[in-house]
C-alpha cells in the first residue's frame, strides 16, 4: 500500500516531492514520505502555487482513496518556492 500512497501523492500537481522524515521499509527499498500502520502518515514538500489549507484536504482524500478508512496525517515538511 505504501507505493500506492506514494503514487497518489506524487500525482498531485502541488506535491514537489515526498520528504524522508518518515519512510516505509519494503524488501529492497524504502518509500520515503509514507508510513502505513493503523494510521497513514505522509510527509510532503509542496509547491507554493496554492494555500496549504486547500491542498492538505485534497491530499488526505487521495490517500484515503488508496488506504480506505485509516486516519491520515499529512505533514508539510517544506515548501518549494517557484521562480
């Protein structure tokens, strides 16, 4: 499921990348920015095109579409400034 969550987040136009503050450890690889357990925790770096308060609910919805009813915690770890 961690890889599906990763793909859903990276498909959002305001997500620049996932942050390595948290991770899921899979055989032979890590999925940075996603931890799946009784809760789903994600850490993202957002572009500055839209207000954070608008983007975070959209990200929660995308993750819920993959993870089902598990609570979703979204951490905005950083912003990527557009030039």
